[in-house]
C-alpha cells in the first residue's frame, strides 16, 4: 500500500521517535536539551513541541529493512541512528554557515550558543554509533558503515567550506562534494536497515547506489530551494546561500557555463563581503538567466531515474519497492 507523505511521516515517527527519545535520555542534560530542540521534539525550555523534519532518512532505513524481507521494527536502530547522525550534521552546519533559522525556529546555536550546539552534535554522533553497535543483528558492521559514511559527509562539508574561498570550482568538484555531503548519508540510510535484516550483498549494493543517487538529487533540489524556495514552506531564509556566496551546484554550473549571465554572476561572487538584498535578487536572476535552474531540475530528475533503476536490479517485496520509489519521487519534487 502506498502511503501519502504525511501518513508516511506519522508512521515513521510512531516507530522511531520513542527510540530516539530513549537514546536522548543517555545524554548530559544540557546536550539532551539542545539535541531535542534541534530534533524539534521540544522548545528551548524543554516544553513539548512539534517542529520535526520530514524523517526521510529514517523512512529509508525502515524501508530498507522491508526490502530485505524483514519487519520494519528490525530497522528501528538504523532509522534512529541515521536521524541522530543527520541532526549532528545540521547542528554543525548551521554554525559553520551562520544560519539563524531552521524549520521556522531559531537555529540551536542562536538559541543556546555555539559551544552547546557543537557539543550536542558531537554527543549525537557518538550516540548514533552506540545504538547501531548495540543492535542485535550485525550491529558492528552497521556501525562501521555509518562511521565510513559520516566520514564522507564530513569530507563533503570540508570541500563545501573550501569552495567558499575559491573562484575556480568546477562542476565535477561540486557534484562530488554534494554526493559526499548529502548522498553518503542517504546511501547509508538506504542500506542499514537491510544490513540489520541480513540482506544479501547484491541487495545492499543496489540499495546503497539507490540512496546515493537519491541523495544527490535531494541536494540539487535543496540548492534550488535555497535560492527560490518559499521560506514559509522551507523554514529557511530564502537566498541565504547566495548572501554568503556559497558555491552551490546551480551557481557553479552558471559560472562555468560562461555567457553574459555567468560572467556577471562570477563578478558578484568576487565581492569580498556578504551580498545585500538587491545583490541577492540579482544573483538569483543571473543563475536563472544562465540556464542553471533548468539544468538542476533536469539533472535531479535524471538522478532519480537512475536511482529507481537500481531498485529493479534486485529482488525485493513489491510493496517495499513501490514505497522506496514513492519516497524518492517525493524527495525530489517537494516544494518546487
């Protein structure tokens, strides 16, 4: 049975949120408060809140378990671990980028301070590995897989920061960065549930490829939303990446494609400061005029098509394949 996005989110939260709450109780009270706030479970004073994200990565982990023929419950440690690892990355990412809003709320570092936000992120990453190591089936291998993919995520973040200091970033470099920064954890999520259900190597490899391509498509769409998304729906300030002259994939495509719009955008990006509102609007117009918006949409659709093809390469229950396909299409077509 195919679930609507809201039904899927509710179903995932029903299974995974209790495990996450139990895990958070292991943390120091200060880090627990910050982490739960970042997860959207409570407000700065600890009072209940409902500001959670879409739970895409936990959904992938649960569906991964189903793809291996297991019950979704067997994938709960994987689902909780990838959401904790994702939240670790968001806590640190908001600090590095200086973002002040996420999911329609102040970011954790603005609410609690830089130090507490970083420490909470560190605590969540350790907790994610801990949960997998304790899993009853193949937990050590799952924990190792998460650690490797988080290493790729960090490498992608490092490249993203490096690109802000360079004006010669190539499109291939930018796509590789996005594949690491976002694709690695998607690939991990799509694989861990099946690992905990003793999935065969061919299935694990196909699910990993599926998740990696889905993650790249997701990042391409996220880059578009960062420029043109409605902040009332995305929960993030529109144009924030342009303001700090971040070299996202559409920007790099526009600049490297050449032409009048690309050259004008390159000139804007050479300014040794953040862009003002008029310049942000101008930059968005130039990205679109160069053809980068259309390119990013088409490239995201291509990545999804290739991701879906991976699901046809290996045997799995038909309902799991359909749910994975529906999740992929939703992730790439959200809010645009």
